[in-house]
């Protein structure tokens, strides 16, 4: 399964914040078992781009 996990701050949490305080890292995680169960075929290129691959 393709998954992107990111917690974005609410607009009221951003008031008065400088841009550098806003989280900017995304992780790209692929679960091969879940992808196959859903009928997806994950290419080698996509697996190479992932930050983490769960077998």
C-alpha cells in the first residue's frame, strides 16, 4: 500500500510561526504485502524511490 504520513498543523497553530518551524519532511513507505493484496503491482523503480519498504 502506498502511504504518506504527515501531520499538518492547523491554521490556528500557524499564527505567529515562522516558516522554518513548519514540518517539511515526508516519508514514502511501501507495504509490498498490502499492495499485492489490493491487486497492485509495485515497480522496481517505485521501490527504489521509497524511504522504507515493508515486505
